[in-house]
C-alpha cells in the first residue's frame, strides 16, 4: 500500500510540474497544484482513499439524517450522512459508540437501525478530572462542556439508546463482546486511546462480520495510530473522501480487505 501511495504522490507532483512548465497559469495547473498540496498534507492518499459510493451496495438506499445541523465537536453534516449510510446499507442493528458528546450522531445512528436496533454509547462522566491513559485536556473537558446525550434525550429514539459511563481504557466492555455490528470510535484522540479503543472494538464485533468507523482519522493521535496500522501492519482501512472518517470490515477479530 505504501508503494501505491508513494507512486500516487510522486505521480501527482510530476504531473503538476509538467503542467506548470507547459501552461504556468492555466486552470489545470492550479487544480493540480491544489491536488499536489493535498497529497503532501494528507497521509492516506492512494487506492484506499475512496468515495462514499464505493462503500455502498444498495442503489436504492434511503437514509434519515436527523438532526442534520452540526455543532462544534460534532461530525460534519456530510460525515453524519456517511456514517448513517454505511450503517443502513449494512442493515446494522447493534452499534457501540465511544464518545457520546451531545448525542447527535448517537440519535442519527439509532434512527437508521432497524426496529430492534440498539445503540450503546459510552462517555466519560461529567465530573471526570483525569483519564487513565495520556490524552489532551480537551478530551476530558468535553465531558462537561455539554449535557452528554442532550440531543437524543426525550426524542422517540431514546428508547433504542443506552447511555454508558466510564473511561474507555478501564470500562468493562466484556458484557458486549461478540454482539455488536458496528463500532464508532470518537472518544479520546491520543494514539494510546485510539489503539485501546480499536482493540476493544475488535472484541465487541460479532465474529461473523462487523465494521469499525473512526472519526478524525487523519488528525491528532488518531492519524499516528492509523499510520502505524496502515503502513506498518498493512491493515486494509479505507479513508472516505470529503470526511475524516475511516472504515474497516472485521471478521473473527481481524481486519479484512473488503469495501462491502
Ligand atoms: C468529539 S466528542 C464526540 C462527538 C460525537 N461522537 C459526535 O459525533 O457528535 C468526544 C467525546 O468523547 C468523550 N471522551 C473523551 N475521552 C473519553 C474516554 N477515555 N472514554 C470515554 N469517552 C471519552 C468526551 O468527553 C467527548 O464527549
């Protein structure tokens, strides 16, 4: 995968230079300049950088994205559509979210599960002062910035949602092992936490098949963790264009190469 990305980046730069020499001020040159800048800045460029449509199977897919409008620290509007689409396309029933915040994504995910759907969502308790593993202070401060889950509270979806409290490094996930279809990782953003949360996600998922979505995949410690598992361990993870969301399919506790 590294060589594909390297080829892609150098190919983009070569094509940029060629265009700059031939037509220095053309629109093509400017477009290529911006792609070259993106290729250098974004670590996950290449054949695993995919459009959302490449991950969807159902041509007639209908998705409800509610509540659409994002607040600070939420997923963006297109990211919410992305998450809900993948979940609905796969017929996901049981979701585990790490990092509830105000509960906007929690609610949207609950809406897109079936009638027996369930979303478990874990957050640090609001009185948290320190975390078990090292992370940025913002991760802890967010626990009391809003009322956790306020955007699903008193909505029709509340009955499908179970709010859990704890630090993902020490929370007892065991009762949920092997029962979950999709894990959404958006808790603490340090490399240590994302490594911990990913290991827990692999155990949470049903042995037959399951999916992990990471938010902020190309940012902070999440990106450091991603670089390690993608480039060193060759984990087949897809990065969805126009979002910070990464996607992986898991079977028997292992990542498998599949967009479906
Ligand atoms: C960026 S917000 C989540 C946003 C939310 N998923 C959304 O889509 O709107 C991160 C949340 O994770 C919580 N958090 C941070 N560290 C955590 C940890 N170690 N365990 C559980 N939750 C954590 C924070 O308190 C915060 O509410």
